[in-house]
């Protein structure tokens, strides 16, 4: 089972940002994607999820062989793709609980009513050390940077996608929260061992807890190096150059 990207080219507002990226993400594995600021990491993630601003001009995206290159975003989500945003959007008037239940019921066959979902949500929130009253807050409204990232991870743990792209989930989190979130992710993997994680990050601390199986480095829209976790450690010591 794989998420395969073949010679992908992506344009943002007429400028080519991703210039022929090929990558394969394996089910059950953690793949770290690292690279300096502006190298195209978020562009790649958004293009994979089908964000209309990020235009795939050539190449292919295949999820377990199914061509998703030009599929609508909600169908990508149904097929098992998930993106946690670098900058989560605030949506007032929608509680975290009702948002998550709607999302859950949209992608799962088995529908959960309010009571059933509440029980599931409470259990998942405790994995992330979140107070259950948090589910009544409005989506990301007035939340701190760290709380927004934790809410993104709650989505991951509730939805249990097959391929999850985590864009700078660790940025904005304090040291304790990084550990809690990483442990929450490990718990989610135990519940769904086939889950594949694509972790976009600058820093090694998050990776120390997650121990990626593979590491790829992107620079100016191209993959310039690939290796094991050792590669991430080297970058921490020596920088990207
Ligand atoms: P990274 O996530 O690696 O820091 P990005 O993918 O955010 O990099 O950005 C790569 C390049 O694409 C940058 O030069 C950035 O200015 C440009 N870019 C990304 N998103 C947009 C956008 N929505 N509109 C205009 N330019 C964008
Ligand atoms: Mg980014």
C-alpha cells in the first residue's frame, strides 16, 4: 500500500514551485520531509490535498494505485488522505465537537450519533491531555498556536486516515506539548498500524519522538537527498547547506 507521487510539477499563481518531485510513502511508515523555508513543503502538501490555488501542471498522485491527481478534495479525504495545516483557519460558530462528528460521519460507513461520538471524542481527547470541555470551543477561534496544533492532532486521531500529512505540527508547541502530541500520534498508530505519516518539519525534536523510517530533503522544489533518520540528525548538526 503506497501513496505515490510521480514527477509532480505544481504552480502557484503562475510560478512553478514544485519542479518534478517523485516520492513514495509506504503504509505503516513514518516519512519525514525536511527543507529550508520557502522550499515548497507546504505547496507540495496543499497540492496533494487538492487545494485549488496549487495547480498540478504535470505528474501524477496515486493512492494505492488510484489516480487522485485531479480529484476533488473531499474525495481525496474519503480515499484516506489527511492534511494537518501549518496555519489552521479559525471558523467561528462551529464547535470542535460538531466539526469532528460531521467529518467523521462523512468519511466513515458507520455513522455515530451525538452520544456515541461524544464517548469516542472524550477517549481521544484524553490521549492528548485535552480537557473534554475543549470540544465546545469554536474551531480554532481564540486558540493559542499550541492549542490549534493539538486540535489538528485530535482530528488525526479521531479520523484515523490512511495517509496523514502533518505540516509543521511541532511549530508553536512548547517542549511538553511536542512530547504529548508525539505520544498521541504513536497511540493513533497503535490503533491503526497501517497509517502512514508524512511529517513536514524543520526541527529534530519532534523526529526524536517519532523516529522516521525515511527522510527526504526538498530544496527549491526538488528532492535533493534521501536517507534514514541519520540524515535528519546530520541536518540538525550541520544545517541544510
Ligand atoms: P515551505 O512550506 O517549504 O516553507 P512554501 O511551500 O510555503 O514553502 O512556499 C514555497 C514558495 O511558494 C515560496 O516562495 C512562497 O512564497 C510561494 N507560495 C506558497 N504559497 C503561496 C501562495 N498561496 N501564494 C503565493 N505564493 C505562494
Ligand atoms: Mg510551510
